[in-house]
C-alpha cells in the first residue's frame, strides 16, 4: 500500500502513516531508533471513503481523516487512547 499522508502527535510521542484504507501508529522514539516493532494498525475500510488520503493529529487524542472522491470528499474524526 502507498502512504498518502503522515503526521506527528502534538506531544511528539507518536507518528501516524496513512494509506487509502489503513492507519499505522508508531512510537516516535522507536521509529527514529530504527526499531522494527509492528505498528498499531487500524483498518479504515468501514468508513467507505471513495479515496481516503489525509491524516492529522488534533488536540486531546483526536485524529482527523480526509478523503477525496466523486462525492465531494469526506471528513472523519477518531479519538485515540494510547498507553505509555
């Protein structure tokens, strides 16, 4: 799958990569150290976005998703709860 967007959390602890239909969350320190740990993955197919592409961290654990497509685009938000 091709990465369409990425962002870092406001506190710098997390990096999220987006493909058209999945999110991959990495701990920043592990990513920068070259660790090959499996990311936390979230399947976005249930959103039925015609062409999901954008991702951005917001305040208070919010993650915003944006998509393009033949219906004028989509916008969704998710609340993420992480530990550690």
